[in-house]
């Protein structure tokens, strides 16, 4: 088996929300709903509404490159992603769903939560994602994942919330994952086992949403979305059968993916915006 960083969040929410510049969330009118009431749970409608708010991220490293995803949270180009997507990057390039390319500056990182905030240079008028409430997520809720697995921008998959509050452990020493060459094989611990190499002696553990929506390398930093089109998590890791397995019982997707709850993201935004590098 292999657990991989998915460098691509399902509660039923009755209000629709947007992030303000003061790091708070306020209800908005129905004119800004991500998905019309009559299309709740419609994967095609969710994809059409949220895909413009999900970007592909390409980071240039000392020893190669890393490809991941990110979520637009402000019209002037603030992008939330995983720290492991941009850790150690010499430069960061971002492509939006309509093909526009930007250079991004890393504003703040939080290795303890595997989160990072970047800002696109010269961006304005971008479509922002609606940040939901992960505390309302229930096991069995329908979810959609959007990201750039293997560089395939805008890939959409769907599933359910399989479990809540799963402990996922990642290295806080970014050099632990540098040897992977950015292929998404970021070391993780789950269920008392290590995958994708050694996580090292310096680690952090976060509570994650578990989903069976298909996630693959390149999905990390992308969106996990509820039936109303609200972001409930940032996709961060996946667990899958090794492609080298010969046993038919081990072949194919196991259907275990993990996302950082969006409420964790919202609580960390002030620190990230202030330029925190921890």
C-alpha cells in the first residue's frame, strides 16, 4: 500500500458564506449561492460552480518540482493550499481554470497544520470559493473533490464522508519529502503505520475528514465540497493500493482520502496572512 499526498471538505449548509478581509465569515444573499437550491447535490452543477475557484500550482524546488492544487479565497488572488505543495519552493506558478497563468508569492506557512497561503501577482476579480462549516459535516454526507491530479487541471470526483476526526501525521521538516521530486509521495503516518518513506522525528498530527472520493497525487491543496457547493476541507492525502501489487484483492482504489477541515483553515488565516513561517 502507499499513502500519498494528494497535491488536488459533506455537510448540508443552508446559508452561503464568503470570507471577508478581516478573516471572518458572513452570510450572503442567495444571489451568490454556489449551487441553486434545485441543484443541491448535483455533481455537474457543483463542478461548474466551484471549478473556477480551484487552481493548479506548480512549485520549482531545488531538486525538481511539485504540482498541486489550491483554492481561491479572495478576489485579488489569495490561495490556500497545503504547505507540502510549496515547501522549499524557489518559485510558484499558478494556473486558473480559464488558463490564465500567474506568479505567486508565498505569504505564510504553517507546517503544524500543513497549510500555506499564497498571493497571485496582479490578480483581480477572481471567483472566490464559499467557505463552509466543517463542524456540521456528518458521516455519509455527499462530497465532491476538485483538483489537478497528475497535472490534469479541473478533475472532478465524488463520494461521501467516510469518517471524521482521523489522525493524520506529517513531517514538519520539509526536507523529509524533498527527495520525492515533487511526485506527491509525501511521507505520512496513519493508523500507526508509515507510508511513502520516513516521516522523521519532527512531525505534527492533524484531525482530518476521511472520504472515499478519489484523490491522486496533484490533488493536494484542492477542494472538498459539500452538496451546496461550500468548501468543507482542503484535500491533503490519499491511501491507495501500490501499483506494483500483483494480488487482485489489493488492486485498484481503496477509497481512503483525507482533507483538512475548513474550520481549521479559517482559524489559521490570520496567522497565515500575517506572514507566519512556522
